[in-house]
């Protein structure tokens, strides 16, 4: 059948051979030619010449097919069922393929399947993921949390290496929607995602090309993390799963969009395999600790981006660039929805409050405690020695005065920073207000003592009154913290 079909294509000369028309004329089943047509096409011996209404799909010989027809040795090989495959490098020296034509598109698909390039982008992506994991491991080791990082969850190290949470987005760290795609929770999480990337990335890179593959991976990753934050902005998010599901979406688009250029058997086998993988991963997405929203959002984003890139690659000229310009709008749209959701979802208010509490406790409270400790030591231990001017030793009084001035400087700096922080959450803003009042009373006490020391006067009731006001403000601040 291989030799027969090839000769029928050759006999058509300048006009394509139409198997459907030929089968109707001869009274035979059209499907009997499918296997031979697909095998010859995949071998680069015939090419699709276009579809004509009433006649069906046409086929013509390629330059390589013309050589085979003229070679008795090659015809004998076809007669015995052995396919002679044309080398694409030989054709590239004599022709430039236009992928927008049926022949060019078919050849691009054939070359991608039969002559794949080395998956360099896949290896680079895997290397970045592993490198980020090593950096996180070093951070965890420095903090004594290596075991938690390797076999569980160590939020501090993962956050420092790029994980994202709602609080990060509130603070303007939107870049984490991408960096979180390269961060993983433990060795098992990293291994599973890298195995999936290695298994699928090779194929995606060979059929879509390196640049399109990288675009799909990165934008699907952003789409997955954005979708997860849109549904639940509370937990910390990390992992390449959204980007990997985007690759699954791109694979599905490729098989479906190029179906008519592929052998039916090859298409059915790979679609059945793909459906099985999709079902298995969809079920696994609902396991505890796994973000199903990141998986599905990443898959949807990858499929949409793949469709746009497919039209740009094979579509008509007027629309190709329009669809290319639509590609960056996919993540932009999802990020826009997330930004809009911040204004309407009450969970963001809770996240904002928790983030301000965490910020206050981390950046301000320890320093307030230190000022509190320092002023208490100076007042409780040394006040009596310097209360009376005639009991003061000048050198000791000067050192004590310098220490108090340093405490006042720290308190003034804290008051300025608390003002600039602009806390809005009620709990935090109230605590910040009481903290500023307490620090202000410390400043006033130091001012009063400094004045008495400079004028060489005794500490009178005004100083005692200021100590009382400071103590009252301290009590109010402590009650607020409870």
C-alpha cells in the first residue's frame, strides 16, 4: 500500500491526488489509505496540498518523495513495508518552510516529533528550582531548621527565597507571584515537581519551541499562583505545580489543534495517555496540603496562552500579531482580578491586620522593650544618687546624663517611625498610639531630668510627677498588648 499510494500521488503530476475522490470513483473504502498516507507524510515523502470541497484532502509528493519514486531500491523498500525517512537538514538547504501553509505546518509538526532538539530550557528551569532549594536549605541550616525544611514546612526559609502570601501582596511584593513558582516545601515536593517537569518539559519544548515553552511555563506559573491567591489569600504559597499544569494544558492544545496533521493512531494513543494523566493529577490536587486552585488556574492559563501562541504561529497574517499581543494580557487580567478582589473580600482586611500585628511585634515591640528596660535601670538604680544636687559627682552625673540622652534619642526615633508606619488595623493602631504616648512620656522625663542636671538643681515634684505620668502610660501600653 505504501508504494501504491506514493505512485498515485506521483501520477497526479501538477494536481494533488485526492484519496476521497479516488475511493469514490473506484468504489473502495477511503479509510484504507489512512495508514499509508500518515506513514508517508511522517516520513516526509508526501505533503498536504489543501482541502477542496467535494474532493476532500489533497496530497502531493515532496522533493524527497520524488527522489524515492525514481529509485528502484527505495521503491523495493516501500514494497516490503520499510519507510524511507527524508532528512530535514537536506530539505532546509533548498527551501524555507512557511509554517502558515498546510505543507509548512505539517513539516514543522513532523520535524518536531521526529527530530527533537535537546531540552535546554527544561534543564535550565530544573537548575533554577534546585538552586533556589539549596539557598533555602542553607538559610534553614543557619537557623537550625534543616530537618523541617527538608521534610516538612519551614516558612521563614521559603519566604526568604520567594514564597508568597496575602500579606506580601498587601506590602506590594507582587513579584512573588512568579518567584513562588521556584520554591518548594521539602525534598519530596521538589522531587515530584522536577520529575513532572522533566517528563513533560522535553515534549513541550520540542513541539512548541524553546521561546514559546518558556513563555507558557512562566505565565502559567503566574496564573496559577494568582488564581490560588484569588481563592484563598491566607496561606503561604510555593511550588512549580501551577506552571507544570500549564504545560499539561499546552500539550492538550497542541494535540487537539494539530489533530488533522497527525496519524489517527498516534493522536488517539497520546490523547488517551494525556487524559489519564490529567485525571490522576486532578484527583491528587484535592489531597490535603495541595493547592487545587493553583493547579487548575495554571492549567487554564497555560491552555489559553498556548491557543494564542498557536494562532500567532500558524494563523493568517492580519491576526497573528493581535493574538501575540493578547498573551501578556492573560496574567495581567488575573492579577487585575486579584487586585480588585482585595477591595471587596473581607479576608484581605484580616490579612492586613495580621500583617500589621506581625510587623509591629517584629520591628517595633522589641525596640520599645529595650527602651523600657534602659530607662527603668537608670531611674530605679541611679535616681537616688543624683536627686540632690549637693550629692552629685560631676563626672558620674555627666555619664548618667549622656545615657539618658541616648535613651531619649532612641525613643524619639521610635515615635517618628511609628508615625510614618501609618498602621490602620484597629488593634495595631491603638497599640501604636499607646506606645507613642509611653515613649513621649519617657522623652519628657529625660527632658525634665536633663534640665535639672544642667541647672544643678534638685529633682523636685515636677520630676516626680513626670515619673508618675510615664508609669501610667506604661501601664496603659501593657494592658493594650494583653
